[in-house]
C-alpha cells in the first residue's frame, strides 16, 4: 500500500506522551487523532517484542477517517520501544503489562474503549475482560487465541533476544525479510522497509538500534513447551459481552484453524477473518486488514455517549 502519513500534529501524525508506572518506570505511548464523542477510542497493544510503531498505518487510517475519525493510543510496554527497561526481568509478564495498561487507561480516562491486541496484546485484552470488564467495549484479537500453537511459540523462542542489530537500514530490511518471508508471501519492497523500521529503534545519527530489552527472552524461556501449555478459554469467554473481531493470518503457526473455529463458535457474534498471505501476526500494512478493522470499529460506535476530555498532564511540555 502507499505509505501516506496523516499530518495531525505538526510534522508527525502522532503525539508522544509518557506516563509513570506503578513502580516508577517512564512508559511511552503514541497518541493519534483527537477526542470524538461519536467514536470509540482505541487502545493498541503489541506483540511480545514489538512496539507502538506496529500500529502506525492502522492508527493513521482510523484517526484520519473522514466519516468516523477516532483517537488511537498505541502503547510501548515496559522494555519495548521508547519505554524504560525494567531492572527485574521477571516483570516482563502479561499480568504486569496489563497493570501498566490499566494504569494508563485510568490516567487517560479511557473506559469502554476498543482494544486491538496483537499476539501478546490479545492475551492482555482477554485478561482485561476478566479483571476490568468495564474498560473494554470492543476487541480485536490479532492472530491470537486461547490455545497457542507450540510450533509458533518455539519459533519465537528461537529468535527472541538473539537477533543481531544491523549496521544500517539496508541490512535491517534484508534481515527482517529473511526471517519472515516464508510466512508473508505478498510483501512489496516498501512493505519490508516499513516492517524493518517498525522492528528497530533509530539512533540520533539514523542507524538501527535495539527496540526491546533482550532479557524479555529470559522471561519467555520460563515456559516449558515440552508440556501442555494451559489454555485461556475462561479468559476468552469473558469477551462475550463485547463486539469481537478475530483476525488470523493465512500462514500463521500460532493460531491453529481448529482454535479459530472454536473461537467463532463460542462467541455469540464475532467478525472473523483470515487475512491472505499473512503469517503471525497480521502486520496491518495492507489495505484489506486495515479497512476491515476500521469497518468493524465503526459498527461498534452507534451507542457512544458523552465527550471525554483528555487530561492535560498526559502531554509533555513543548
């Protein structure tokens, strides 16, 4: 797709904001768009080693929609993107990341929001539906379900924390393509460059830099994939009170077709899509998936109620 950035805040399509976690870490969020009483705000939660940049094209589409513009918040978990690293690797867990997410949503006065959860972000969304159901008004689960494919998990464990930092962006593009091209079979050169830019931070002199704390891999290594991984059907069933969209990459190795089918059966009325030529997860670089998420969210909007002011203290002094 053509890369077009909506100019909402000066030179950027987003505003960088920060908040402090319950244990004192400075955590980063990208904020796109402006409050709109007619549309549901969106909270985007990324995958295990991923970050807020993964949602850039989805967020600019949603914030710039001519008929139903909405604000979007894309979070960097602790240890990812522009957020502080945690001195204790044991805190790289879905539960702690859920607490951070809830802290931010409370600070931003977000309730009844749409949560777009990619992979680990979808796990956090399911946990939120159990622990704080009033915070979530709609959900998009991106290539994640209550049962996780062990082949895909083993693959992620094999590279998490072990990918070398490229010397330049050409090398970064080649590396990202080498790792992913067997799962993503219809990517343009422009798509691969976009994915590389999402996958690494950038130094002040323009070179690729690590985008996550490598000790996240240590936390992940505590999972014994030789044993059955506990399922999360109880958490998934807690989403029955909200509109739900389920996305599955056609070539994924993490969300099995059988799990996908059971998810469709257990929820009273999900919107379920298999996205062609995508692996794990759906990357939100294609017009199809971005457009479908936008349409789904628009269908959840008719019962929006009152204007929600954004707390001034969220914004940095500039």
